[in-house]
C-alpha cells in the first residue's frame, strides 16, 4: 500500500481524483489525506504519475506475498515472475498474441474481473472461478496465469483463505472447455453474476472455423444472450497450432 507522509501533506486533495479505486480520503479534523488500506490495490498509479505536488505519496514496503501479488496484478508495468508477462493475465488475453492453446472442439474462456473505478475482491474471483470450473472449464495453471498461483486446487478454482479479502484493480480467470460444455459454462456465469460485487467481461476464444463460430452464436441465442458487436481476430502468423 502507498502511504502519505503526513509531514509533507498540505491537504490540497489533488491526489484524490487520481486514485482508480478512491482509496484516498481526507480527514475531517487535521485536513490531511490518508490511504484506506482496505481499498488500495497497490497499483501505483499515483506514484508513477507523481500526482502529489509536494511529494507526500510514498511507496510502502511490500513485505508479504499477498502485497506483492496485489501489486503485480494491479500494476501493468510490472512483470509476473511466474508467467513472464506483465499484469493480470496472458498476452493472448490482453494483446492479441496467439499461443495455439485451443484445439478443434474447444473454446477458450477469458473472464476479466473488475475495472478501474470498481476493483475486484479476490473473494469474487474465487466464486466465478469455482462456478466455471464446476461447469466444465479446465483452468489454466500458474505457468500461464497469475491467479492460479493462489489456487489450492486448480481443478476447483478454490483460493487460499488469506487471499479472499484482497482488493485488486482487475484479474483474469482463464481456461478452456470442450465445445459441449460451453452452454453449461455460460449458464454458470449467468447464475454467479448475481452473487458478486464487481463486474466482469467475458471473452470467448475459438478457432476461426465456420462450425465453431455457428455453434457459438446458436448457443448465445438459445440462452438469450445478446450477440457481441465486436471481436478480435488473431491471425497467429508463424505460430504452431495444435490439431
């Protein structure tokens, strides 16, 4: 968590609108700014942009694993040691790279939870991960996506208890499911979205083949889910693809 040097803070409140999760608060009596520890995500937006005119915002020690994880997930300029990529998910999920992880008859599932201005408690990430795992998603491991480093069981999506109250800017749940399980996965997401206190965006990855695409749109229609009005095409030139 960042901290405010109270000797330097002049209470101008310039920093308050810059925090993406509104963790800066102003004291009523001393008129100094303080950081709400339960909300701050250690994203360092305030540090990187030097928003304090008197330099009162300072880095604090990331002296335990959860603080370090929170910072890596929330700051897109920091690279995860486990995956070798910056930020909260894989390059494929964030920047259109192609890994060739999805074979015929499979759909990739990418659930981007939380956003700047909202954040995401890992308790909610666990609920969603467990819901889709039970519905048939095979979750990616820690070598692929950072969230898996907190899972006690990759088959269920259960996270370690000490992680559940941690607030992050956003985090991505990734995995894949057999084609026949896609309806179950979408229905599980429809149920669990009513049980969480944040938002998520769902990305579905398929090979650009007519049969897969037609099945995808037919499934959406059967479940009453509006068709997406945008998508991305990753050409994957030079990348090996699995059968």
